C-alpha cells in the first residue's frame, strides 16, 4: 500500500491545505502528511518483523488505492474539501488506508482519535459531531451499534446532523431500523454496506440502502432489514461457487472475489503468481440476481446430528425486534446466544422459541452490557469466550434459588408459560428428548458437577422428584465445600478462574508506581471522566487491576448502590442495590472473586466481583461504617459495627467465627493486622484501642477520646490517631513509644511514603497534611484551605515520590512526598470525605456531589512543546476575555440569562441578578427554571421565554448546549 502513498505524495506541495488532526480528549494537534506516513510505515514494519498474520502487500503497479479512492470520491461519496473524515480503523487494518488516501486525495479534514476514546461511545460521538462536525464515517457495525440510542437520536441522525455518509463494513450488515430517522428518509444521510476481504484489499463491493417512498422499511431480501452485498466496484466482481468450484446463479454457495487488475499478494506469495480469484470463506445466497451474505463456512456446525447455522440463530434473534445485537457462538461444546443487557429476556425467549426448531435452541442466553471489540473494531471472540467463562463462581445456590432456576428453565425448554406443579412431568407438558438434554446440561452447569440421574428423573418422574434429587446434590456440595457453577448476568470482567485475575491497591497498605518517564517539569491535573452514583459518595474507591492491566473501581454511595466501574471509561459494569446507605469502603478476597462491603442496614455483604450478585450477608445489630479487612490467609474478614462489637466472619460462607466487645463505643475505624497476621489491632469511639491474637485479647488501652482513624501497624510499631489531635505509637507489646501532637482533631487514617526510610502521612482538621518519622518527629506539614478528613495516597510518578491528598472542600493537591511542596491542584465541585486512590497516572476519588471522579496527571511538556508559555498565556487570555464579557453584559442588563444542561432530555435557563458564571444547588434566589424540550435546547432564543422571566430581558442570545 505504501507505494501508492509515495506515488500520491508527489501530487501535493507543502503549501497544500491538508488538515490531519489528532485529538486525545484534551489536546488537539495538527499532524503533517509525513508523520502519518511514518506511523503507517512503522506499523507495517512491526507486522513484518514479528511475522504477524494478515499482513497484506499491494502490488504497486496496479494502483489499487488510487483506483478505489477515485471511484468512491468521484461517483459514490462525492467527497469535497469541506468534508471531515473520521479515521475509525487502526493503521494495521487496511480500511485505514482508504480513509487516509481519501482525505489526502480530496484535501478534506481527517480526524484521528486514540483507542481509549473509541472505547467510550458517548464521548466518541460528542467529539465527532459536536467538536468537529464529522461528515464521513467508515466503520464496523460493532462500533456503530455501540452508540447509545439517545446519542443516535440527538447527535448522529437528528435534523441538523453534519453526517453525510455512514459506510459499514468488515462484518455482516446490522439489522437496524435506519428508516425511523428523518435525516435518512430525506436523503441527507446516505448509508452504505461495504464488503471485501483483506486478501483483496480493500472493499470489493458497495450497496447503498434504498427506501421505498412513504414506507418505514428497508428494501429487503429474505431476512429482516437485509441488504445485499451490491455490485462489484470497478474491475471487481463477486461470484458464487459450489463445492466443486462451479459457478452457480441461484441458491447457496461460497463467495469468491475476482479481479484482473486489483491484485494483492499476501506474506510469501510470489508476486508473479498472485491469484486473480480469492475464496472468501463466506456463504452467500443469490436471490433474483442479488447476492446476500449468509455467514461464514465455519459458522455451520453439527448439533444433535443436524446442521445448525449460527447466522440463522442470530438473524432470527434479531427478527424478534427486541434486541439490537445478537451473537451466537460455540464454547465448550455448548451453543451460546449473547444479547443486549436491556432486553426483556422472558418475552424475548418466548418469541424466539416460536421461530426456532429444537436443534437451534441455544444452551445458554447471556445478556451483556457491552460487546467487546478488537483493535480493528470487529467483535472480539476471545473476549466473548472470557465473558462466558466469567459466569463461574463459587456460590452454592440456596433451595429457593434452585427452585426458581428450575421453574424458569422448565418453562423455557418445555415451551410452556405455566409454572410447573409439583406433580408435573416434563415430557407430558411439552418437552422432548432434545429439550431434556438441553435442560440437563444447564442444570449440571448450575449445580457445578455431573448429575448422572437427572435425565432419567426428568423424563420419567415429577418436578418434585427433580427438586429433591438436586437438593441432595447441593447438600453434598455444601458439606464437602465443592464449587458450584451459576450462569446468570455477566459483564466484561476477565475470568476469575485465573489465579492472577486481580491485583489489589489499597491506600492504607500499598503504593502505586507509574514508570512513565516524566521529567522534572510542571504537572497538571485534568478530569477524564465522572460517574454518577445518585447520592453522596463518602466511601473510598477499591481499585482492582485485571490481568489485562486495566483498572476496575468498586465503590458504594448513600443511594444504596454499590457498583463496579470501568476505570478507563467511567462506565458502570454492574450495580447492586443493598439494604441501606453505604459509607464503608470495600475489601476483596485473596482470589479476587468476592467483594466485602458494610452497610447502614447492619449487614456485611459478600458480592460477586464478576456480576454483582449477593453471595451471602451477615447481620449485626448496628450500622457498619467500618471498612472490612481480609486476613492474610484469606479465610476471615474482620470488621467493626455500631453495635460495639468487632467481628470475624468466614470469607466463604459468611458464618460467624467470633465477636468481641472490648469497649463501650461503636467500632467505626477499620481493623488492621501485622504482616504475619499474628496480631489484629482496632479502635473504638470510646477511645479504646486493642490488640488481639489467636488466644484472645493481648492488651488494650483507653486513650480517652474517640478513634475514627484506622490503625497502622508497620515494622514493630502500631500507630493510632485520636480526635484529641494526638498520634500514639505503641510497640506490639503495648508499650507507648512516642506521641505526636497536631493542632486539630485527627479523623484521617495513615499512609506510608514510598521512599526509604518510610515516613507516615496523615491529615488533620487543623487544615494541615503532616509527614512524620516513625519515632514521632515532624518532617514537614502542608496547609490546605479546609480540614483534611480523608487518607492521603503515596505513589511514584517516574522518578518522583508524590502524595495525593484532598481536603473536605474538594481541593485535591499533589505534593512532593519529600518536601511537602505543592506541584499541582484540582478543585472538585463538592465536599470530599472519600480518600483518593492512584493507579498509573490516574487519581480516583468520590465526592459528595454524587460523583466518582477519574483525574489524570499530565506533565505540561506533554501538552505542548512550549508548555509553560502557552499555558500561562492561555490562562491570562481566558481571564481577560471573561472580564471583558462580564463588563459588557453588566452594562447591558442586571439580569443575565444562562443555560445549564441537566441531561439530554432537558435544559434549564437560570436568570440571576448576580454572577452568570457560577451555578449553585439549589438555584440562586430570583431565578426561573424553564424546561426546554429537545431539540430546542440546541439553539435557545432567550427572548422567546421572556414572558416567564421576572422582567423583560433586553439581551437576546443563542447558546449551544
């Protein structure tokens, strides 16, 4: 391909207006033609040097790209220099070459975004359409279907969309009702189906969607919303051949792509002997002269002695009209169907079973929040296999769960909506031999071990007999502690069966190290994402790193919600509603499969890290605000309760091991143990601190004032913080070794620095963050603008030793851990009692404005070569402009209208008699709130709403949301 680019380069001079923009979500850079070519060439070299598959070399004599681009440019897309093209494919995927070539050929703008943005569909669409006004997108159906419905309506296909061309290729064309959008009905947006293979780079055929006048339905072939593969592009043809290689003109066969001129050679093929006809491996069907895609050859399988088409299963699932995405696959010898999470599964299965024969009925139907994609934008089948594997956990189902499971699947496989009676027989109510096998299979997977007598009982005895049989097996499992398997809801976390599935970072125990080579330049903190937890977030994040090296955040809020959040995108992977408010921070089992969290309803919950299901709960007689602590051996979880007891509970089954009351106050702080696990320390709100070993209480001390801070044992000392402002240090025998006095109460827990010798960090209500030595002498202290309740976090950034800390007013600061000097600040829009956690260059923290934040640390040199100068100049210019605007507006009117977005369905106009640039909750006095329905809020004329305001507004303005 690169020879084509080199040939093209001569057509341009340095003065040509070629616009290539790279935007990372924060900084925009304009790239040169040479830099893009260099990156493309490097990708090619990596593939060659590492013998990676699918490296395609295009014979430069044939000018493949120029031929393809000129055709698309000239007669199909009608691209001009005003168009904005999104480079959706990575440089290792040949469609990227078409986008680049098309942009250079027409001198249009090319937008390049990093993969992390492509993984966040909402952010991606906002950047493409709100920031850049993208007009041409060529991408896979998987990427397109990841766009949320609200975004499609409000940004992609709405009346004023900038989009002209949507071309989908690389996968089967989606079953999607495009006609419901007026912009497509009226022809302002054209939708194309692209088809081709890598070995005949790049696109071989194209078909434009056509709509019947006045109808809301795509012209179709045999299946729902089906679109043909269209006609071959110039000098290219598509043919259908049978198993003998003979061309056929109706019915089914394998699709071949042929061209005498568009020749490619792959890997070690002889350039002089490149075939002019390539088998695609795709099954096609000719209907009335039109060719339709019917799936892959390897998607036709044998099941129960009959041929079964996975593509047919997917198509019939889409025909129900209840799912937007359906993927069938074979895993472990079982047929799985994966569908959207928000589908009403019971109704979907009722309709689907009416369309399927017994051989096509899937063994399992799983619902996913997201469908993982490869770097090329296609479905990631390996990741889907991990999703299926992640269904397995170690919980023995209860008798009620067993009965509910059996009732649901009895109705499903017997095709009978009436719940079974105890005396019912499966065959007599509609089951058959095939459905008996299917039900037996899922029952064995639910139980977690073979059930040899199940099939015989199912076919010959009653529902009650089946329940009794399975209950006996469950009892045996429970007695012998054998694992069970459940197949319920899923998300995209990797399989928990891998021993290295999770790696824990805890702010009070461990430090994060980020090895990127940051220089000694200035640092800045920027928001990457925020996630709404619906009420105040006082808990601290539990950060878990998957074996694929991306973070997952586990955290709860006062809304009773406990969620797993993708640390890269801010998207909730799952949410579980507990019985009360959540202030406790979470802990995780040693295997990474179970999350432990305390709740205001007095329960300690054990929750599956994979899907959020509640595995067990342990009831106490008071609120649990203490964060649980898992023993070093992993068999016990320790926590305190407001019923004044310290508890030890079995991590696996939630059974009480012991409880002890060592004072007359509630236990708010979290317990902590020595490295060898021999000693456990805790403090209570009556000022009692204690040390417990395997024989019971070793010693306790009465400090006289409440203990909110969690103890920190290290080396041969344990440290307690007290609300009297004193830090107490004891040796493990209970002897006091030092005291340190701060100037205010201490609620913050402790953190150790990363450098050696390690020092102790903590915050105080005297507005200071302190750093002291283990013997109690002060190293430094740093003053914030408000009290510090939360725990600081120590970490390394390159060669720097840093500390992240946040005050109750929401001011987060990065400090030099050696000197206490402030290196960067960031202000959150709410009070903060949550402790920050750092992973790589990202800071995660909760806030009382209902949000969990991810903030990124960046060196200013990474923002621009003239870092300091541009940053300072930009800030100064911004201040000047804001001041001038304020002066101008104030001279016009005393009341300034502003618009604030609430969500995609609503905007609010605030009219105040003071600053227009500060919004508060509740709204300021003398303000009027006006609901504006979409899409009106895209452009709001304040004058239209003047009759609703306190008095006539002279200022007319249009404000984009």
